[in-house]
């Protein structure tokens, strides 16, 4: 911190130097003053002795005149020096007060910096506590989701698909179902939408006990990340990417179609999928129809959580 163009250290050194100079001057003029007092006493004693030894007819008036003329003037001069010493003492007192104010200011500055440091430390601690609260819930939800995956089972006549392999069997079932051919080419978005809705809804309600539970929990994980006030936007992207990294290719395909079905994944889950770029690892060639990919991105979803407290 600077005071004008003088730093605090320079100011302290200057004040201490002035005090040291005054101390020397006070000491010097005090010695001079006492020297004149002692000199006056010596002159008075010498004069009295001289008067008594040199003259038998002693007159008190002559002794008084001598003392008044010689001693008094000497002591008057000593008094001037003591007055000057008192003046120097006042100057020293003012410098000591100034130095005291300087140290008080330093103490206040140090205290303020300490409080600022404590404030920053409290902010960091608060961030850590919030992050811990978020992660406790987040990893609990993720653990629950993995338990759901461990219980997934898709049974066919020839082979059973378990856990994450469930979605491979589910995809082939969706692809081969007879009630709606999702591999057809479409003339417009309306036809595409109707075909996807008809085909996927039929599949979903046939297998909702498994796949419904899975997508509801997955949706709530991303919803929790998105709505959390405990972490920053950067952190939200990070934790969303942790979940995204665990999704297999077939999970992404089924999530893709699930997010287009009104009342299942549309519009809320689709909004989260787009916001956190959950389909970035999905190959459009793996879809039932490449037109579905272009159709998906032609559908824009407004933020359905804008009014959420």
C-alpha cells in the first residue's frame, strides 16, 4: 500500500528517524540547561565566598545584586533551554502519536486482509460442501441406475440379452416388429413422426416394465444435474459427460427414439439430450433409417425448465 509516493516502510523509517533526531536534541539541550543551572550555583557560591573573605563590611544588597546580575541571568538562559526542550518534547509526542496511528492503520489493514482471507476460505469451504452434497446424491442415483441395468433381461427364443446387452436385443426387436415398419422412407416430417410414434409406442408398452424404469431413472439423473444449484454450468457439463460415457451404442439408439415420443421422452428429455450433447457418440448409420437423424435435429425444443424453481 502506498501513501502518496511514499511507501509504508519509508514512512515508518522517516518517523523513527525524526524521533531519534529529537531524542538527541532533547538530550543535548537538557544537558546544556542543567549545565547553566550548575554554573549559576557555582558563580553564586564563589561570589558569596569572595564577599565574605575579601570584605569585612558585608552588605547583603551587594550580595543580592551579584546573585541577581550573574546567577539569575545564567538561570534565565538555562530556563530558555528547558523551554526549548519542552517544545522538542511536544514535537516528539506528536511523532509518537503519528507512529501509533501508523501502527494502528497497519493492524487494521492486516485485520482486513485476514478477514478477506477467511472470507475466501469460507467461500471455498462452502463450494466444497455444496459439491459434496451434490456428489452424494449424484453417485447414489448412478449406483441405483447401475442396479437397474444389472436386472435388465431381454428374452428371445434363441438367446437372452442381459444387463447392457438388453438394449441390443431391444433394438433388434424394435427393428423387426411387424406393426410399423420404421425402415420406410418418408415423404414429410408428419409421416416420419407418426411412424416413429406408432412403432416405438407399441414396442415400449410391450416392454415398459424394463425399459420404462431404465429411462425414467436416467432422465432424473440428467434432470438433477441440470436443475442443481450446488454446481456451476461447467461442472454440469462434466457430470453429464460422466454419465454419457457409460452409455453403449444401443442405449444411445433406444434413447434417441424414446426422446421423440410425446409423454415419454419428449420434450423434457430431448431438451436435456440436446443441451448436454448426449448423442455425440451415436452413429446415424446405426439408426433404423438415416432420415430419422435429420428429422430429430429439425425438431427444436424450448427450455421446459425455465419456470422451474
